[in-house]
C-alpha cells in the first residue's frame, strides 16, 4: 500500500499545482521556460503513475472489503464510465458542444470515472485509489471553473459534427477498453 499512497501523492500533487500554487507555477514557467516545465511535469507524473500501478497491483489481492456493492452496480458503473470516455474525447476534439457546456470535460470525466469505480469496488485499496482521484477531480473542477469565471473565459459554441466525433470516439475507446483492454491491462473483465 506504501507504493500506492506514494504514487497518489506524487501524481495528484503534480496535477494540483494549478489548484494550490498557480502563481508559483506561472513564475516557474517564466523562469525556466514552457518546454522544460512540461518535461519535468511529465517525468514526475510518469513516476507517480508507475508507483500507483505497482502499488495497486501489490495491494489489491490482500485488500479487505469495506462494502460489497450489489451486482447491478457494475452496469451503472459501465454507463458512467462510457460517459467519462465521451467527456475525455470531448477534451481533445476542438469546437464541440460538450466542451462548450462543461468547460473542463477531462476533469469532469475523471470525476465520473472515479465515482463509477467506487460504486462497484468496495475494497480498501479501491476506496483509496478512486476516492483520491474523485477528491482531486472535484477540487480541480471547482477551482478551474472559478478561474474561468474570474478571467471571463467562455468556450466557443460547438458544432454538431465535432460533437458527434467526440461521442463516437469516446464510445469506440470505451468499447475497446471495456470489452478487451480492461481485462488485458487490469486483469478484470468489467462485464463478465
């Protein structure tokens, strides 16, 4: 569990710099440059993510159950994760209605993803992993929306064709993950 917690601290702290130290971040980027900042940010994030993966893999087999979700929760979770994949795709497809409405679809997608996994996974290790991501995403979304309001940021209205691209891309990615990659990478078949 030590690796998991260390990885969560490193990964989520790195992704929380704009939440808690936006001014410091801006000054550091101005001092060292955008590319060195991105390189350092990426290296630290990868190290944190690697520790999360290793720690979760080690802790999962022996983790005690806090609650036992009913079986139907996996179907509700599957639907929520589908929506989270669509939100994730919307973050990368420019000019879509979803981004215009949500503003920060990737963070909203992480919230849905984490919440969905808490609905159908009740072990201590699951609550630590998905609970940490949910708490981070809630805080980051609130701060990001507040920052948008303070700066007067608006997102351009979307185009139907680009919204459809985001929905289709998210759905295809979700299907590939739910019906194949999740079993291969995580060792769990969500709908088996």
